[in-house]
């Protein structure tokens, strides 16, 4: 079972992708604020849900997922994390 924080993040991420999801009022407010803040940002998304793994020392690998990779108006690529 996912923690409450992970469930919230998953719902918000689903909504940001434009998929239908039922959000509690506080999460809806968070989503609305996020969209208002970033709606004019010149970001082009070039990848979504980017998985990674990094071996930090022999036998120890960290595995995760970035929400997206974006490119700004200067052509600089960056990691997008929404949660």
C-alpha cells in the first residue's frame, strides 16, 4: 500500500497529465495554483515519466522516476519534478 504522501502525489501527477481524477478540495487548490503559476512558462516537455537508475557504489543502485524532462526558451534541458 502507498503512503498518504505518495497517493497524493500520484493523484496530482495524474491530473497534471490531463487524465481524469477525483481530487479532494485542498489538492484541487494546489493543482489550480500550480497551473496558474506555470501556465505562461516557456517549457517544452520532451519526455514524461523518465525512469533512472544510478549505481552509487558497487552493489548499491538507486532507482527512481522523474516526472519529466523539459527544455526552456534557451534550449537548456532540465528535470521537472512536480511533487
